[in-house]
C-alpha cells in the first residue's frame, strides 16, 4: 500500500472523532467504547474464519434463556463482547441475548455512562453450513437518576448508537449515531475497519421481499395477500423473493437494495419471534436513519416501551413504500 493510499483511509474510530461536531456524545470516551465493539468483532471474525479448522463448530450443550440450543460460537462471541466491553470504564451494564439478566458493573453515573445491548452472534444456527452471521449492538445512555437495572428498559428512540457486524465474504461494520448511516469494511492487511459507504440511503422501494414463507400459512391471511401484491407489482415494482435466514444478512441486503424484511406473528409465536431490544431496535434505528421504516404491524418499533430485556416482537423493516403498504393493510 502506497503512502498516498494510506492517507486516504478513514477508520471507524477516525470517523467517529470527525463526527464530534455533529454528535456531542462522540467524544474520545465514546470512540473508546466503540473500539471495544470493533475489537470483539475482529475476534469473532477470526474465529469464524477458522471454524472448519478448529473445534468451534456445533452445539455447546446448553440452552440459553430463549430456550434455544447454544452453539459453541454463540458462547465464544458472547464472551468476546463481554470481555472487550466490560473493560471499558464507560460501560455501566451489558445486556446479551445469551444471558438471563444484565451484567451490571459497579461504576458511578459519572463514569459508567452507557448501557450496551447486543446479540453476540445472530443466525448462529447457520454457521455450520458457512452462511452469513452477524453481531448486532445497541447503545443507550444511562440516566443520571435511578439504579442501572431500572435504566436498562428504554424505548429504542432513546438509543444513542446502533450497528451490526456482518461476517461474510468480507466483514462489514454498519453503524449510526443518529446522524446518518455509515459502513466500513475490515481490511485484513491493516486490521482496521475502513470507510466504504458514507451516508447510506435505503431506496424508497425495492425489488425484493424477505420472509420465511413456510410460516405464512400460520400467520394472518393479510400477510399472504401482501406477498401476492408485491409479486404482482401492486406495491412498488414486481418483487422477487430473497431469504437467507440470518437477520443481519437479510437486513443488510434490504438496506442496500431496498424492499422489505418481515417476520409476522404466528400461531406458535403470537407476539412475534424476534427480540425487541437487541434485534428490532438497533436495526430499526439504522433503517430510519437511512430513510426506511420499521413497525411491529401497528406501532413504530422505536416507540415501544420494553417490559423485559428478552421481549419479543413482530417486525417489518425496510423501504418506506413496502412498510407503509403492509401497515395500511394490517389496519384494514
């Protein structure tokens, strides 16, 4: 790499610092916090990349609080996130999909300013077949009043940052701090996430819908009608089906190409299957910052007041045209 090429690189930490004028919380403390997430992402990426060469594939032998079989990589990813973030003095609490309760640190409000909510390895059931997986994270500020536990259950509108790491042919970090959406690619030659997309925008409408159609017959008939209308061109362009089965990967495609991802309520999961705090909220924040929308069918995702850290929700997220069309159909 030439000296000129090196001078053109913007790392994610540099980008955060450059945004300080527009985002008061993007101080050196916040950049240091984000570096914990990027470090954990690089550790998880390295483990995934060597998964077929080491004893890291397969089930761990336990189930998590969701009642789901933990994979070995789930456990590793969770430990990596908790290790890299727990060492940051600015972290007051960590909330993970894999833990029954928040991990709370004994730090006063002046020091421990942030609460981090995360899904350490979304889509991990796909890892054994080499399909994309990801890490999703959400950052809240700890209110100055009350204890940490009472500060955890905040609506998504209170997020100060959110993002995800997508592990695939390349490893990609996408994040927002409420001032646009920005994407970075891990450059393995220098070990840093470098700016690839600035101010990402989701198309107003797109050519794809993403849903597990095997479960549509267990959902309200309106969802089947919605798919029919998208296929026939009654809603935006004629849509084709694209479904990976890893939320981060399906959302990333929707962010870039437009369209909609949705996971409706079913007979088995009448409240929805996806988790509000560490799946729906962070992706909804990103979608809205990119010009898209997200709903549970009736309410804006970011307006929902969580009642528990593992609360589930229905989710429709993507381009405004498709999301608003579905919401209108559900209202009747």
